[in-house]
C-alpha cells in the first residue's frame, strides 16, 4: 500500500510508517499542481498533509486514494465535500496541539499586558524607557472571556485560572453544568462574553456557523481598551470590524492568524492589520512546538496503523452518523464463509438498501453479530428468508432506528 506525505512530518513517524510495510513517499514541498501530478502518478491509498490545501482536483487525481489524514486539528484546508462524493475518508488529529496553542495564547496576553515586544524593540534600538514600560494592569482578577470551549479553550481556561483570572465562556456545546465543572461562568451568547470581559480569546473551528462570528455587533459589545486574542482562524473574525474597534475603542490585539496571510514558510507580506501598532502578531505558529508535532505525528501514525490493520477510520469527519435508516437488523451467526453474502442477497431481493453495516466477532472466533442499518423495514417474510438463507444464522432481530 502506498502512502504520500505532502507536508512537514515527524521523521520518527515516517520510519515507523515504513516499518508497517507501507511504500512511503515524502515531499514536504508538494503543493497545487505539483501535488495533483504526484497523486496522479503515484496513486497512493493514503495522503497525509498538515497545512497543504487538498482540493477536489487533487482528490480526483488518484483513483486509489482511500484516506486523507490531516496532521492537525481543523480540516478547513481539505475539500471534505469533494472527498465525501468520492468515498474518501477524511480524518484529523484533534486535541494534540491544544497545549501548544494555549501556551501561545497566554504568551500573547502577557505580551499585550506587559508590552513585551515594545520593550524589546526599544532596547534593541538603544533606548531605556522604564518610565513608559513600567505601566501595566496585570492579569490577576481580570475577566477572560473564551469564545469556544473545545480542547484548546479548556487548556486556556486552566492556565488563566492559574493566573487567578476570572474566566467566563460561550460555545455551541457549553451548558451551565459543563461550565460549572470547568470552574468558569456560562454565558449564552458571544456578545454577553464580550460585554463582561477585559480580555477575549477565540478558540473556534471554522464552520459555516462560526465564519465571521466576531463581527461588528460583537466588537460593539466589547469593552473599551479590552484585549482581543485570536489563535484559531482568521475567517471567524471580521477584520474590518476589528480594525474599526481598534481605532474607536483602543482595542489591543494579539493574533496568530491574518486574512490573506502567505501560505508558504517565507514571504514578503504586510497588511493594514498586521502592521497596526495596537496589534501583536505571530506567524501562524500556534501548533508549532516540538511537543505538539510529536503528539500529532503519533496520532497520525495511530490512524494509519488502525486503518491498514483493522480497516477502521479513527477521528473520521465525513461519515454520516445520522443516516436516513429506518430500521436496524441484527443477525447473530456462526463465523462461517458466506453468511453475510446470503443475508445481503435476501435484502437485495426485497429491494431493501443497506445504509451501514458492521460485523463484530466474539472472543474465540466462533460466533459473530452483524448489524445492518436498513432503508426500510424488513417484514416477516424477508426475516424468515434470511433465517433460512444459511445454516450458520443463529437468530435475527429488527428494531426501529432512532434518529438524532
């Protein structure tokens, strides 16, 4: 089986992938048309990327492609819809960079509060100005508002609490009880978080529901002189509205992401936002620690191992877990050749579509149970036909499927 890695990746993980018997091709510089051509020529079964964009043209270039592994958390750089139409699994490594991003978040907050970049710039310019730079509010007792309480948001909350900060938050999944478990205050909207916080930090995945969520109304709610931190995605923020808030409300910003930022490792680039004196920026390095990359490499390795050994796809993002199945057929059977083929043959005769199927083997390899999610109910006639279809069938039951 061939595997193509089209991004920077752990050398240790690459060697372990080779030890699995995979034919591994590694080129961290493959991008755009070069990646399309590499996929067309090499025909890998598995593609591993980090920040490289994976387009519909790339996905369609290799008929052999079965799995795309994003060695990171988000999958916004991958055309997931195109992958789904082609029957290609897309998976990621959620939570493995959470600590690294949380550490950078706290670094940006501290840099804003103590004006660390300005201190360094003055010293390097031969200027001593303790009178100016000794002014800082400090973090203890200040309110940090978190927009998004996934893996990263939770890690930020822990670190903020260690600084004796008061933490409140909002996310689509946060409830009053789960907020209480985290030791933070629950707020029902992002605007409520903005209204109450001296510092707001955003930790959201990019979806149709989060794109532009920090808009003009959000920044209108934000306190004057507040800090705004973004280490998630630039698209969740209306950069024009943020620039206006910087000018009218003296908002100070710490950010790791920018609209229109270069995709390569080096470039000459600037924007009104990136060069604004109220903005402290880093170069989209949130997940870029050795610890995070090792953890991501280990998780990507685990995903590939599981896929080639058991055919299971861990952390899959494009499997429909809420299919339109109306009924679940369970068939207990002896572990014999031809049982499942016989069951499927009877369902085909009855024009009943199988939307999802799994077969689990019991300890000892003697018996198994197959569960099939069906497009419609199998009546007594069909059930009886399945029962008679193979001597290894032990029992059959059918239940109405519960939809979410």
